[in-house]
C-alpha cells in the first residue's frame, strides 16, 4: 500500500482490537494476521499480489478487499488527496462481475425499511443541491452553445487499464472504441466527451487526442464539474464509469455498455443484457451503495461518520487544500503530458517527412 494512504487506512481500520499493521509481502501479511486473535488481511483491490487470495483461503484467514468509496474527496487520489470513504468487500469487489460482491449481495437481499428509504431520498437531494460527485473537481460554468433539437449525450472517459474496465468492460477496452459505438448508435446526437481527470492529470492510461475524439464526438470538455454537465445533458452512455450512477441520481437516462455495480437492477438501459434478478428503486440503490456498503471518515475528527457529514465537509475547501506532495505530483503529471504530446508531434512530423515507396 502506498505510504501516503497509510494514515488514512489506519484511521479507517482502528478498533478496540488495535490499529492495523502494514506488511509488504503475502507471507509477512499472513504471518501477522495469524498472530492476532481473529486476524484478517486487508489489501488494496487493484494491487493485490498474485496468489494472495488463494493463500489466505488455504490458511483460513479472512481477506478484505479495499477500494475508494463513491463519495471520495475534493481532489484526486492520484494527487494524494486522502479518501473520506472506503469500500470494504469480503467476497470480491463491486467492479468485478465474475464474483458476487458484498455490495451485490446487499442490494439483492436487503429489506430496505421506510426510514432507510427516506434517508436515501434526503441524501439524493443533498447530493444534487450541493453538486456532489466522487472527486468534486472542475469549474462550475459550462460554456457551450447547445444546438437545437439534438439529444445531448455525455460519454465519460475512463482509465483504460483500470480493473473496472478490464473486468467489467464487456470487451471494450479503449475510450475511442466506446465513442465509436455511441456515435454509430446515435448518429444525430450531440455527443460530449469528458476525459477522466486522472488521465488528464497525466497519471493514468487512456489519453486520446482531441483531433481523434472529434471524429466521433462533437466537443471535448475538460476541467468542468461532472455535476454541472449532468444538469445540462439528456443521457449518459458509459462503460462502467461512476458518472452513470451519478446521472441516475439526477434523473438522466443511462445507457451502459459494461457491467458496473449499478447496472442490472432495472434503472439503466443495459446493452450487456445483465440482470441481477431483482428490481430496485433509485432510493434502494442509493441506500445500499452510499449508506450501508461504504465506511466514512470525518476529515476533521478522523473518526467514523455518516455520509451526510462527509457531504457537509466537502463544502469546506480548506479541509482538502493540497500540500507540497500534491504540488509535486501535479508537476510530474504535467511533465508526463508534455512529453507525450511531444512524442505525438514528432511521430506526425516523421510520418509527413518519410519518403513514399
């Protein structure tokens, strides 16, 4: 686990049994877990060592997979901004459709009572009113002159080597391929493409040149809040992006090409044919995914809290002010972007100057 995450994870997992110990290898982790009463191992799901799950099962040690929650922070994880919520799963992970995760089990079997449904309904109202999304970055002005009588479709870009794409993408692995499919199915629509912020920051895979994107999209939008965009469009077409879930909260039509956790419950148009065997209301989906499933940590007291308090904290920018580590990370991303752009320009110049055979 990255060193900068350790303080946050330690606070999330602190209990009467003590604080977690960090180990670098499978053998060391298993040994530490066996020394503790009811010991278990927690691992960042996207960085789990090969063979860890099998080794833990063989020794009878519970394995918990960890990922960021769905209401995270003001800022990116790749910029070292700590998460205010984590998803912990003992079965698999919500982005892996080959395994029935704790979240899927919860959504499939929970009897949601009236009080929980009302709480979920109020949570939805707060998220919309405050413009809350997972990362809460970007400007709040959308400088677009909308064309008349054309459906507005947002295609959110994703990190192409992300596990949610690799495991749940139904064979689509590139942003450009998704864009091509959306345009083919919607030739007359006004299509907006929003690159993933981690890709834009130069930290992750998935960059597509604007000149290529506009073969399929009418416009590329960046540095604009997802919440602001969702308020202006008609539909979201996505592979597995959380923007699809955020669009559902705002009453937008969501067409899903992959198998994210929010698909298959009767709320989305699912091109993969996924069917979870139960129909949920939006409030039930929110109750499961935002209230019952994740853990939340108050960035002020560093104690466990409810999602409603995290939403309040997100309105205080000073709590999420980046430090020197973030500045260094952003500089690194900027240098990577410039280097990649230089390589692309050089390749084009070489192609133009190469003699034809």
